[in-house]
């Protein structure tokens, strides 16, 4: 079955955050290195915010309370990141050739506003947010929901994510899935999957 659809992760693929920012904030606020990230992505806490059972503002406040510095948490988890223009060029090229290109992110309730602020809301055929769907990657159900919304067979979908663990559910339902490393590797994966890439 021919591939017709490209599904992209958001963070680490389409947009990026400064990996040293958290450490700099921790240093200025007298916190242990890595504590903000470790607390933010503690399984239960992150699980609640990315499935819509907790608002992002409450998630940030909870992180601040746990680490003993609400100000550090608010500073660390503010901002919308930086869009990768090379990836957007690939997205534009794919869409110009009739390929459906969508985003699937393990996001929070602020994703719609973030996408509008970054101008990404008009650059994709659809943006799927786990906080709105109520289930997150790598659960196969989120990929099934995406396919249902797009009215596409999973075997027609190419999916990429910078987290190898998030590929599992996609593979389970028959998607072609590859770990995202960088734009050049992404282009190679697309070519191998039979897509035409931008010149």
C-alpha cells in the first residue's frame, strides 16, 4: 500500500528548545542541575498534563512547588521554542505535491495558542494534540485516533519522532515509523519510503 501521509512529532522535530536553558535557570535559582526537567517529566505528572487531566499552568505551578522555586519553574517552562525552517521547507514541499502532512504532539492545553503564535497552525493539514485527544504516545490508541480523523489506513502513514519509544504504537498499527535524528536523515527516510523530497 502506497504511503500518502506524513505524521510528525512537534518538539525535537519541528520546533526546538535550548537544551542548556534549564541548567542556566537552575544555577541562577540555586537548584540542583537537572531537577526541573526530572520533576516536570515525572511519569504521573507529565501523564496528567499531556492527556488533558491537568492544565499547563497548574503543571508548572506543581513543578515549582516540588522543587521549591515557582519562579524558576515559570521561567523554565515559558516560551514557545524555535521553529526549524528547514523542516518547514520539507513540509511545504511535501504538501505542494499532494502529501498530507500532520503533527502529533504529546502536548498541553496551550498547544493551539502556541501553534498560532508560531504561525504553524496554517503550515500543516492537521495538528493533533494529546491533551485534546485524551491519550498520548506511545499508546497505539492515539495513532488510531489520528488515522480515523484523517480517514487514512495506518499502512499509508509515515511517522517520525525524536523519541524512539514513541514509535512503538505507530508500528503496532502498521505505520512506517522512523526515529528522527536531523533533517538530512529525515529526508533520507522519506526517500526510502518512496516520497519525493525538496531539491
